[in-house]
C-alpha cells in the first residue's frame, strides 16, 4: 500500500499560508537609499523583509518553557530596573552614578546613536574610543582618553560575542572608573568561565534581540547599595495591543497561522467600531506615553521611567531555553559554511567559540553601497549597525569604525529561522553579489 505523500497534501495549504503572510507584509521608507523623482532626491519605498530580522512567536517557541535553561545574563541575580529598551537603561545607570554636567562617558566609536542620546540628555559629554578589527575594545586608546572627568566606560559585546571585557574591567578597576557592560547583543553564553554580564558594574539587557517580543530591557546593578526607583507600568489595554501585535507579526512570517481567523475577525469588528465613532480632536488623542516609541533609531527621554508591557516582560522568562542557543549556533555555522564561497564577502567573525550564542551574523561586503539597494529590493532581512554615527564624532576617530559603518551588514541567525530560510537568504545574496 502506497503511503500518502504528506508534503504533497500539505502543498496547497502551505501556498495559501505563504500568500496570506505575504499579503500582510507591506512597504516602508528606506533609511539608506534614495532615488530621483522629477529631479528631486527622495527616499525609496522598499518591501518588508520576507523572513524576520528578529525572532517571532511560534507554537514551537511557546512550548520551549519546558526545556532546560542555559547560561544567561540573568543568572547573576542582580537587582534590576525594567525598561522598554536598553537605551533607557543607560540613562538609569548614569542617574545612579550621580553624574554631573560635563562628566565624560567613554563609549565605542562603533555605536548606534541611541547609545549617545541618553548621555547627552543626562548632561554628560560622550568621548569615543577605537575598536579593533575583531570588535574588541582598543585598551590602549581608552587609556589615553581617560581624564579626571571620566565617570564611566561603556563597552559592548557585539553580535552576541563577548569581547575583551575582562581587560576593560581590569583597566576600570585600576583607574577607578565605573564599567557599564552593554549586553544588548548578548543575552546568553559565557567566556573563560564567566557568564555574559559578569564584568560590568551596570549591565544593559535587551529582550527583543533574542526573544519574540517587540520591546523590553533591563538595567542590572551589581552593587546592592543603590536605592532603585519604581518604574511606571503600562495600562492593561497596552498589553492586549502588544499581544495582538506579536500575533500579527508572527502571521506575516507564516507562524501561528491557526490564529489568523481570530485576528481577521477582531480587526473586522475593530474597523466597524472605529467607523461608528466620531473622530477625536487632537486634544483628545491618546498620549505618546500610552504607546512607547521603541523604534531602532528613536530615543524619547520621557520614556525613561516606563517599563515594557506585561507580555513583553513575561515571554523572555518563560521562553528562556537551551533550544534558542542551539538553534542560533546551528544557524550561524550554516551561514559561515555558505558565505565562504560568496564573492565580495568577508566573514567578520568566522569562528564560533564554545559558549558563544550569536545575536546576528556580521559580514563585510566590499563596496556595500553598490549592492545595498538590490538587497533592499530583494526584501532581505538585515541590519546596518552603526550605519549612522553621532554627527559630532570626528571622522578620523576610528578607521575601523569608518570602514565598518559603510561596509558591514548583519544578517539574522535567530531561532525562528529554518534551514530553508537560510538557503533562500544565501541564494538571494549570492545572486546579487555575483552580478558584476
């Protein structure tokens, strides 16, 4: 007796799910590339990524709470301040340090601008130091830039790889300077027996880089002497909105598709309700505090004392499993194997050390500017960390940063990706880069 072909039977359903998911994905304005329209320069509209840049909810992920817990930044048991994003944790750290106007904060030249904004808001002066080609802190350059006004150093574990944090810590102890360890890119793992976050006096944590949430972060505080202020909770309605947003985002990428009928019915009823109500005036509109602005490049200092919605706080605790670490390491290795043969590419970090759990896969692409519009048009999932640098930083501060800012791109390796997703991503990139 011939067994039914399960894949063939599922094919029409899979096609329908893919078509429905595609219908939910839209277009947005590119932050990077422009085109000419009637002689004027305008930013182009580009398609939303075909596979997710960050993790999305799935039925498989919801059951991961049964798995063992791996080494992670929360293992230290430090007290914490919950925030909607790690950038606000920087502001809290500076507040606890009791900074004064004019105090200097050392941070890497290879940075995201939202790292600088809280420093400015707190009245401090950002001082940028060099990084090495391996993304380590340039200890020699940091030493030269320490002055009597230096209050703290922010050092980053890029892309999930724990950098030379022990060396930075030793320098801070010698010079009596506070170390803020930026673990926004590194939630899991250990190096030389020290779990991630084990060196900093303050530790910045971001949830959305590793878990299917749309906001959330923590400031971890090593010392117990500080008095911690209570953060403002968001309204229950915002939690419901967050749950719906997480489900809708999952549907865009063919996850949780059994929830689609319920979401469609809900949105249908919501639209009817909206049409039946009289429009609000500007003065009646909902305050921005009810819906935090958590874009990758935005910073609103007024949201410093706001914490994430309940669902975004809960999911990282219950989905914190070894399955996440295994999937990310497997996907990173797959990407390494495939990218080795793609022209015009150089792997920024090829070796995946034991104990490292990557956030993203960093690739140096020769003359990236030439290919990047094609990447956008192909709906590739990607991030350009440090593409936009703080405008007051001198261009010659760090040659490595100047180069990487223009030519390094990050591709996802998270747990929601399948091998087929990775093969699709690799084939698209290869096709673009092989076209001279």
